[in-house]
């Protein structure tokens, strides 16, 4: 597959940031039934993702932290 182009990287990071924005917006609604503490943690993670995504695009920061956050979130969604 090779290295992603700068455009591919920017598009992937933007899609990831938009996903986290959706999660944050949902956690901000009164209808969301997750515990308040968990909702706050998801909103905080979404804010971090937005901030760190800018660092990746602007400064060339490593992608690993974004990948790790997404992987950890997905693992938490797997039924046990």
C-alpha cells in the first residue's frame, strides 16, 4: 500500500476528527443515556483529538497517539 500522500493523510485525519465531533455532540445532548462521567470523558477525548490532529497536520506529529485512542475506543465497544 505504501505511504499515504499528504492529501490522503489530511482526508483521513479530517474524517477521524469529524467522527469524534459527532461523538462529542451526541454526548452533549440530554437524550444521551451514557453516565455523565463517561460522556465527559468522551467529550474530553474529542477535544484532544481535534487539538492533536492539528499538530499532526501542522507540525508532523506522530499518528500513533490518534491510532491508539481509536483502537482503545473500539476495543471498549466489543461485547465481553
